[in-house]
């Protein structure tokens, strides 16, 4: 499998039971990928057991305390820093693998046409503001394997497009007709991008994507109920859209939208429950759907990863919220904030390089997420 290992900061985007392997899969297994400035005060993660937690939550958080306080973080950070120049930033499988017809380079995934199937390679590229910001060691593997974990555990809510996973960074998926809509579900008013709920709310918007927002909300506050704020999958920038506009623009039929909306809200509620059991708050996320050859609506792309979702540490949220502090998080928000503080990520043609400290910390948070929440069930730990 041909893969390009590149440096810490790749070229920026210019402005303008988990074993899904099926016995008759046409794709053979491939060896998995092995990865052997300025400072910025990003918030550290700290956890402690509180008396109000039940036994399961207490034991889970205690294990997180052990992970954080045992020196393992420094061990992980050393491995991460040793891999900064060995990230999977580009792939060119269509040049070496027979049967792959073409390549589409997405923000994070390289997608290859394999006839009746798609080959999706999750790279280590980090995107935000519809740009590529950096490459994060181990990120692609974390995203791919956690998505497989969630795909497997949400089949009671919706079928998905997964066929097999021959590599830690690779998923083989059914071809389907992708709806050009991202189903963004939110449980809190927060965020820093132009389309985030807090950004539009603080600018006075009280009707957003068909949702009436109450007066008096403050940043990071829990909403009265989960809401859907869909966006169109535009070429260069996601655009918020109302359900009525989705139908009027012909992006989906009413029946298709209603089914996908129900699936998205159920997926999010289920994800919140699972996250809570592991000491996390699933704050918001996005889902994508497509229509299979049999007309069924399938969940595609990724599910509840720290790339597509915002996660906060649950046991410190309330106190920090009451004190006006940002929640402790397990996502890329602090990297977004660094770029907003140091450039205009929407308009600057060339972006500054992400500091090594921030890249390493973000890689740690991805590893922290997968290690603490799902390590026992991940495909790489199955025999």
C-alpha cells in the first residue's frame, strides 16, 4: 500500500464485535501502517472521582485518573513527538493497487473507487474552518477504529455502509448516493466557527436552521433539548440550511429527510448515553447519510469521533460552567482557537504552522479518547 509520510504541517488548503469482514469481500487484507516554536496555554485535562457518581462511573473516572497521573501521558507524548514527521498525510493507492479506478481527496479521507465498493483511507490530516491545518500522529487510526466501534453499536438504530476494515486506517464501504446534507445535532450552545451555535447566537440570531432559540442563553450552556442544525455540503464552505430549504432545493425528499432526521436524533441521544457512561459529554456532532442500491438510507462517513464531535469531561463541566471557564475537552477546539487568535483562518491565503506543543497535545487527546473509552472493544485488540 503506497502511502506518503509527510512533515508535521502539510501544505495548507488554499483559500478560495467489530470485525465487519465479509467472506466474499473482493479486497484482500493489507499490512497496517506503523508509526514509530511558539508556546500556547491550552487547557489541561484533569479528572477526579466525585461522591455523587455511581460505581460504574466512579471506577471509570478512577481509571482515567490512573492513566493521567501514572506517567503514561508523558510516555504517550514521547511516542507522539517521535512520530510527528511520520504522519499519514497523503496516499496514492490508485497508482499501486489493481482495481482502484480513481481518487478523491477529501479534507481528512482519501476515497478510492473500487467498482461496487469504495476504499476510504482515513489520514492524519487535521481540518477546521474548511482548511487543512496540520497532520496529527495516530489520528487517522483513532478515527477509523472508533467509527467502526460506533457503526457496530448503532445498527439497532440504522444500517450503515461498512463492508470490511482490512487496515487500521482503511474501511471498505458500499457505494451509495450521498445526500449533500450534513446532519449536525447539538445539545449545548457553544463553538468558535462561523456556523457554530454560539457564534450565531451571540450575534443576535434566535431562529437557526428552523429552531427557535430562547433568550438568555450563555456560552456552553445546555440547551432545553437536542436540536438539528443541518448544513449543505458545499464545495468550499458548509452552509446552514433549514429543513424546508432542504426540500425546496431538492437535496432530499420529505420522506428521506424525515427518516434521516429521526435517525440522527436517535444516534445522538444514544451517543450521549454511552459517552456519559465513560465520563464524557457528547456536546455536538455531525452525521452523513446515503441511499443504498436497495433504496435504504445508510449511515456513512464517521460516527461520534473526536474529529466529527465535541466532547467535554463530564465531572468538571458544571463547576467550570458556573465559574465562567471553558469546559475541559477531548476535541480539537483549542487548536481552532489558536488559529483564530493567530490568523484569519477564513481569509488568510497562507496559515501559520501549528505549534508542536499543540499538535502533540491534540494527538494525546485523540489517544486519550480511544484508550479510556473503548480500548477493550477496539478491533486491533481482538484476537
